[in-house]
C-alpha cells in the first residue's frame, strides 16, 4: 500500500546543533567498528525474529523508549524496501528453523481493527514472497470455520480456527513447521499454545504476561554502556534513565510513596545531566505500565506532587492496560523530548524503526497533531508517515554531512539495533 508523502522528510529543529551532531559524527567515524561489533554480538546472541523500536530525538539525546517484540504496522513501511524484508525473513528462518516450509501466523484477536489486519496481511505477503507457505490461525473461540475479512486496501485475509493434535498446532490440512506469534499475550498464554513441539517465534516467555519493560531497559543499559565505551561517548546520550515500582494500585492509592520517592530521584538525576550539558529545558518523567503495549496506562509528570494529585478519571486510566489487565507494576522512565516535527502543521513526530532478524527494514514516523514534545504520541489521533529512506539504515554515506538523510537514519538504525540486542539478551535469560 503506497502512503502519501513517500519522499517527505520531517523538519528537524535541532539539525546540526549540539551533542546529537557529535553522536552522529561518532557513529559515522566508527561505522566499521560498530558494524564489526554488531556482527560479533549477533553471533553470540541471535536476534529476535522481528521487533519495532520507538525512538525519541531530542537533539541533545537520541534514545529508545519502547521495544515491541510483536510488532504491528508493517503496512506503514515504505514498499520500496520489500526486497530487504524478504531477504531478512529468509535469514531469520534459516537461523530459527532451517528446514521450515510452512509458517502459521497467530495474530491479535481483532476482527474489527482493520488497520491492524492490514499489517497482518502485509506480514503474510512478505513471508509468502520469501518462499514459505503461510496461513493465519486465530485464538478467537467464536471462529469455528474459515473466516474471510475484506480490507480497505482491497486485499483480504483468511482467519482459520486452530486445531491441537497431541503436541502439534495445526489448521485444517495444514501442519506448520513454525508458529509465528503476532500476539503479545497480554492476557496470558492460552492453553492451546502450551507444550507444543513446533518452534514458536518469539518464544512464549517474551509475551507481556512474563516480560517487563524494566527488565528490558536494565539489559539495554548494559548494552548502551558497552557500546558507549567503544565509540567513546557518555552512555546517557543514548540511554533513558529509569526506575520501577511494584505493587501499585492507583484506585486504592497504594504504592504512592514509592512513586513519589522514585519520581523525585529520577527528576533530580535528569536535572544533573541537563546541567552538565547546559540544557535549558524542564526535566520530565513518563510513568507507564511495566508490561503491555498500545500506549495505555501512560502519563507525563514534571513533579512528584502530580503523582498523588490524580483525579479519579486519571487513576482509572492508569489502573488498566491492554485487554483490561490491572496495572500493578510501573516503570518511571526519563522523559526524552522529541523536537522532530512533520510538515507545515509542525506536528510532533517520533521515529519507529522496524527490524526483521538483525536487519533494519524500514520504519515510519508516528505523528500527532495535538500532542506536545514531552507527551506520549501513541494515542488516539496519531497517524503514520513512512521514513524517507534514501538507502537502508545499515549503510551510511560518509561523504555527506552527518545530518544528511541516510546518515540520520543510520543513527536511528544503530540505536534501534542496540535495543534489539537488549531484547535478544532478555530472551536468552528467560529461556
């Protein structure tokens, strides 16, 4: 599906100024060293099958703020990079299951979210074009026979009921070699998926019923520290500070002392770094559920007092995440400004980078016309614009200024791959 503004590039108010220029210069000057280091890391710790990483570009800092191992949004990628996606899928399958021929996708249990289903259709198309037979099975109990859904793009997908035979998961007349989850298991792991003998990608343990953002960012901190040593930068320039609290109940006002104490400490730590780099902006903190996606259960605070002054509506919003799951653990993350804007309306934008295996295969800008530079953009009213890649994120052009288009996207690709490596290490620890 072709998206408008394919060649548009957002205006960067921080282009060629401050430490971000230094970061990009370091990346370009050390490109051979960086790529050699990444190759060694992927040999030690293979990359997840796929992932998307939300980045924030503050000019003085470029850092990931979320890593999703069950990404949607494939329909928003630049279609020109389909060949790279196909090659990456082939590489991923060769690593995960070299003899695989048939792949079963298990998506989220949506039938009305046509934007999400467009992503599933694109993912199926990528895998099929890579040379695999691929079908879609659904966890929805009400679907007992093949169910065809027409999509706005003119395509369609077929949802089929899952069948369990012994320790194998099947569809009618289809015995897959690999199960590809595009369902983040926020509601827990269904019984039908437990104990099956086929390869499951990503592993069940990486679903949000087990995984915590605080654990991911603890791994990312280690990765960022190793990487920063290699290219000789302050790791804070690519790493958001964070703290976490368990046993929170927003409705009963339990855990407020933990929230207040940690927000205060985090704001103080951020201010020290701002003072070090002469940043004349107020620090802020993002509080969000320690597990889950869809931009739910998120708030921005500039002081600890805001945590205990929530009204009932705000408490209700913070108390539940995707699927109505109660929020009992939260991560408090350093807020990273985004000073990227989109076109004439100067809408706030943040890049989202997509990877298959260890390859960067594209991305898009999440744009929101009614949110500020210090707010979560993953909210109703957002829209997407494809990243205008002049070349792949893996290949910078050292003959150009560090702010030239392919070089900025190379920087995005480097930081996204650091987050991917952190997720790969998470996977090893959880298996």
